[in-house]
C-alpha cells in the first residue's frame, strides 16, 4: 500500500479550504434542520416503554453531530476516529447504520435514510464544482494506493470523463455521517473499493490509513524459493523465467528497524485487501527482475554509461530504464507495481549494481566536462 502524496502543504490547504467552503457549518446545520423531521417517525416503531428514552438519545445524537460538524467534514483521521469512538460508546444502540432495523420491520430506519440525505455523498459525486472529479484531479493519484496494481488517474474532457472510485475508509453504511468527510475519501480502484475491501471494518487502530502511512520500507515483498527437505537452495532460472508457480512464492518480511505497530497494521491491510492473493499473477514480472539481477552485472551497467554518455545523467535514470519502474520511495505511486519492483530489486541486489560507486564518478566527470 502506498501513502497518498500530500507533501505539498499549500496544495493540501487549498483542497481542505474548498471542501470546508462547500460544506460550511451553517450549510450543514441548515441541512440538518431541513431533513431531520422524518427522523422522529422512528420513535413510534419502538415499544411504548422505550420511546421517551429513545427520543432523548436521538436528540443527543443529532446534537452531537451538529457540534462536531466541522471535524466531521475536514477533521484528520485521528479526529474521525475520536468521533467514531464517542458514537460507539454513547449511541451504539441507535439504528443509524444501513443494516439496522427496528423490531420486525424490514425497512431501513429513518435515522439512517436522513443521515444519507444530510451528508449527500451522491450529490458530491455529481457536483460540477468541488466534487468527486475535482477532488481526485487535485489529489493527482495515478495508482490505487491500496493495491498498487491498477491505474486510477482522472481524465476530464469532451471525449472522456473518468476518475478513481472513492472508497470510504470508514464504511459509509456503518457511519453515514462520515460519507463526505475529506479524510474518509480514498481514491482507489474498483476492485479494492467494491469487491475486496467493500464494507469491511477498517479503523486507524486496525489498519494503515493511506493519508497517514504506506508500507514504504516497513514491510517488504520477498521472494522465497521452494525446495524439498534436505535440498540446497539452487535457483533454476529456466523455471523462474517461465514463472513456474512451484519455483517460488511472493511473500512479505518486516523491517527489523521499523515500528512494530505499523508493521502489525500493515499485515492487517495485506490480509484484508488480499494482497498475497492478487499478487500471485505478477510472478512473471518478478521472474524478469530476478533475471535482470543476473544479466545486469557491474561491467554491463558501466558499459551502458560509457556507450551512451549523453543518455544518462544520474543513477536513478538507469535504474528506472533497466527495471521499467521507479525505485525511490518518493516516487512510489507514479507507476503500477513500483513497490514490488523496488523490493525485489533490492532483495537480489540489482539496485546495488545499478548504483555501484564508480557510476557516481562517471556522472561527476560527465558533469564537469559539460561545464
């Protein structure tokens, strides 16, 4: 999983300002006052002895959401987590979720329906000004941060309109009042959003949040070769090139120097987003990297520099050309499978060969000549 790049502070402030300007406190309070009347129709569905108490709980719940409306709209993931914990502690018995029912009724509750109306996510998706298209365009996400294997870039013109789907990190069916929260909208691919993650319960205490963390170097892809008991681990390159599933497996290893809690959360992401399962199809890509680790030795790489003196200006360029992908952490998310490429290339020392010491000397001499 890749962290969503919000390193440009001014860009983030601009997006948050647009979001807060669209959903001002006054505007949202007005929506509460306009659409909350039908909520009270739920009260008559409860047993007579519970109605007065339920009415009071409903009133306190609505009051709490109004008080916290600014944090709900633009609060960071930690603030959203605090709101959820307060709601779960004080209002858990209220039927505000999509799956909740009152008594024997098969209909969704008025409380849930009106919260969906007040926090109008469908309207956000259709909006011409500051809506789903503007958000995904401003975030400039190219690759799904959850799986790193699907392109999700936004394109808008007369010929074609397309964008990433927006996953709700905190499921909007469970927490409808977070359906338009800025930090709850994660640009993602259709498969991660609607098939794999879907309505699974994610929180920042159980999973990594893409606005806060990525796998980075905390957790790394690792190739493990299969061997029978007592056999030496000899690499059969013919089978590797054919991506023979019996030759190796793609797994993960934790970085011993990384924060253990982050590694623990990352493994939950791997499990619940089915990363192991979906990455089995990429064995051919991994096998090519393993082959390159043998073919591109130091002498071969040095010859590339010497043969094409005007083509390469730094080590990162030749690394990207050889791998066909980015390897720097800051560039993760610019191309699909960049995390996989970086980790496997490092495991087999390919990145070391592509950036061995005298490459730097060649580049410096070349730079001095150009002056």
